[in-house]
C-alpha cells in the first residue's frame, strides 16, 4: 500500500457551536483491494461519539495530486503534535 494512492480520505466530522461550520478532521485513508473488491481503511485516529453516541466517518476522494498518503500522515501528525502541546500547556 505504500506506493498505492488512496481512493478515499477518511474524515471524522466534529460538530461545532450554532452558526459555525462543522470541522472535518482527516484521520486516515481507504485503499482499494488488489482484486478490486472492497477497501482497506487505515485509520490514524478514532472518531469520538457525538451527543447521540454515533461516530461519523466520512470517505471522500482526494481533491488533487498533492493529496498523497505521506501528506495525509504528515497532516495527521501535525494535528496530533499540536494537541499534545495544548495538553502540556494546561
């Protein structure tokens, strides 16, 4: 899978306050099976349940050629690193 481009990006949708757009957090990618039947979904994080106890995972196709697996992993690492920094500040 390391050389294969993902067919989809995996996002969790975080609801925000009234009047604010939802936040789409990139948490992984989906790669097609070699046989063409099905996908492997690789998650770097897990979605958190909303008020109703549901976890929403959204799969969307990559937007452009710049959206490659390494960039997705880098983005996820940056988000995680920034959150670790926020926890230390508290």
